[in-house]
């Protein structure tokens, strides 16, 4: 048995072990959360960079006292703040440690794929490992972006509901509770998070700033600033909500018009960006000897590097051309 076969078998073993361990982590933690009926956001979010975390630190410690040893260990492992923020922004009940394990497992799968490919392109194993490991991050980024867009679409309706609740005599916090109970996801979850954090001892300012961290939207920042100014200076908060809702609806309508006018440019950009990749994949599968000159010959390597650089520059330029900030 040669070293290549041994390496492939070792990679398969590592991949299978990581995959099984990842799902065991998911099952173990989901059972713990169901027993405690606790928001995983409050239990697992990164303790640095968020407002008012010192006030819920004692709650985290008390909750973890009744958890098993693995959950305690998982909560203390270092994590990336960016990943935590994406998980919270996407409104997915997922532990960052599970996300990390899945990313590592897919990276190992990329290594295995690179070893099994018949072609031996320099660095192909490392490139595939990085691409496979980035797949969960890209999927999470897409989910967070989709959740943010839906949140922005729902926001004016939530402000109208909050304004009506304030008009009939509800307090601001109870009005937010009504929004969390009667609206659809993801905006009901976000307002519910604010109410939960206020109940755990955070101030209204800290809870609203945390929501701005989870949902980086200009519309939400306008709402937060308006509420905080009204809390300090007074005024008709219901009328403020009505005016803000009207302005946000006009912004959304204008964005839709801009998106419609730039649709042709965006489609052209997608086609131009995808065409070189599709042709490369076609020649790779149908005429490998011809396309392999790009990495077997020194001139081909220069041309390949120049093509990649040009592709990146072209994507940036076309994005700037069709992406209008409103």
C-alpha cells in the first residue's frame, strides 16, 4: 500500500470522525436548550463587543452550572466575533462551535477531493480545502443578507403596529412585545430579543444598540436614534413612529425602482463574470491537455494569474456600476 492510498484513507477517517462529532454536538446542545427553554443567543453569543454583556454574565454562569461538561467546554472555546454576528443576523439557532466543526469537516473533504482528482494542478488540494471550508460561511452570509432584506421590508409594518399599540395606551416595551407576538419572522424574533434583554436587566438603549448590531440597517438606526432622543427630550412617540414609517416606505419604494432600472446591467454583469468560469470548466472536462497548458507552461501561468486579477477587478467595477446607494 503506497503513501497516497494511506493519505486518502486517513483523510476519509478524519472527515467521517469530524462529521459524526459535529452532529453529536448539535444533538447534545439542542437537547440541553430544549430542557432549559433558553434562548441560545443569550447563552452562546460572544461576550465581547456587545452592549450590556456584563449584566447577563451571571445568568450565563448559572445556566451553565446545570449543563453537561461538554456544553461548558464549548461555551468557553474561543470563537470569531464575525461568525457569531452572522449566526445572530441570520436568525438561525446554531452554536458557533458546530459551525466551526462543519467548516473543518468540509475543509477535510476538500483535501480528499483534491487527492482523488486525476489532474495534479499545483496547489489544487489547498485551494479546494479553502473553498470547501468557506461554503458554510458563504451560506451563512447569504442567509444573513436575506434575513436583513426581509427585516427591512417588514419594518414599516412593525412601526405601524407599534404606533397603534402606543396610541391605545400601551407602554413602549409592551408595544414591542405585541410586535414580537403578532409579526412574522424575522422581525418578531428581533423585537422579542429586545424585550428579553430588557427583562434580563439591560437598558432600552443597550437592547436597541444590540439589535442594531444584529441587523446593520440604516432604517433601524433611524428608529433607534428617534426612540433614544424621545426618551431624553419627550414628545409624541406615536407620531414619530408614523412619520418614520412613511419615510421608510418611500425609501423602500425608491430602492425597488432603482433595482428595476439597473436589472439589465446586473444581469449583464453576472453573465460576463460567469462566462470565463463556465468555459474553463468546459475545457477542463472535455479537453484537459489543452487547458492544462495554463499551469504547465510558465507563460500559461502568467496568463492565468492575469485572468484571475482581471476577473476580480472587473467584478468590482461592475458592482460599483450597478450598486447605487440610496
